[in-house]
């Protein structure tokens, strides 16, 4: 008997909700909103959005454009970019004895390297070897 009473109660509740929501189809809003057209010069001209498959590399040349000497590594520093050669011009530096500094340095595809010194016997190769590592090549 209790199940029958619950069923009748829920059925009458659903019917009451459906009839209350069915109401008239007239809109409650009676005033039409005034829309002002955009005037020229309000918004800046923006480039059309697009997706680029190979975007141009970011230039970090403002950080360290022309270093005059190699920085010393501070082992107590927590700065991951303390030796930062991204977008730097290293053509005037002697890097022949700097493997320890270069192995910890950050650089990118825009870093300019000194020309190969054939008398030094080894050359720093800024090309990626497939595993993200860059290293000295050649025998001293």
C-alpha cells in the first residue's frame, strides 16, 4: 500500500511540474535592447588567427647578445639559466677549453658559434644528435 501511495504522489508531482513549466509562450522581456554598432578605431586591427605548422623560433637576443667571456658556474645557484647562450653570438669567444661550461649551458638554434678551428683538433657540434644532447666531436 505504501508503494502505491508513493507512486501516486510522484506521478502527481511530475504532472504538476510539467503543467507549471508549460505555461504561456509569451516572453517576459517586453523592451527590445538597443544594440550600438561598433565604431571604427575602437578595437585594434588584429591579424587573422591561424595555425602555423613550423612557427618562427623565439629570439632571446636581449638576454645575452654578445658575451665577452664565459660565465662561471655557481654550484649553489638554483637558476637553471645561469649559463644562458640562447640567441647569443659566440663567434668572438675561444671555446676550445670550455667543455665543462658548454655542457651545462643553454643554447638554441639561433646561437652563433665560432668557426671550426682545424688546428684545435676538436669541434663543438651544435647540431642535435637525436637524443637532445650536443657534444664535442673529433679527437684532440
